[in-house]
């Protein structure tokens, strides 16, 4: 599981607040579609799609798409007291 903080440091952040969740859900769908079409997606591509800085010194994990999965990855979003959004990238859910 990976954690990303989406806040006013991102160029896609909106002070109104309502747009931020809509943006994150749209990016989640887009990134999953990208992973499905390519067969993989790198963690840094998720950070870049959200406009969030990532540490290039850390290992850049490759999330592989597998046709046996319903969802390759999923965002779980929590509102923080300073209006930022804490995003957890959850592992894949296997088809039941």
C-alpha cells in the first residue's frame, strides 16, 4: 500500500473542494485503463498524473495488470483537517 497526499501543492488542486474528489476518481479510472492497455503502470506515473512530487531516490514500483483482477489498484481517500486529501493506493482485488 502506498500513501499520497493531494493538497494545494498540486497544480490540479481546487480550493472549492468538490472538484478534488471528482478529479481523483477520474484519474483513478484513467490510470486503471492505462494499466490495462499497457499491461503495467509505474508508481511515478500515478504521482505525476496527480501533480504530486515523488522522490526519485525511492524505488519506482511497477504495478502489473493481470486479467484475473477486477481492479488493478484503487484509491481510498480520506479528508484531513487541513483540507488536504490522503490517498492510499490499495492492492488489487482478486475476482471472486
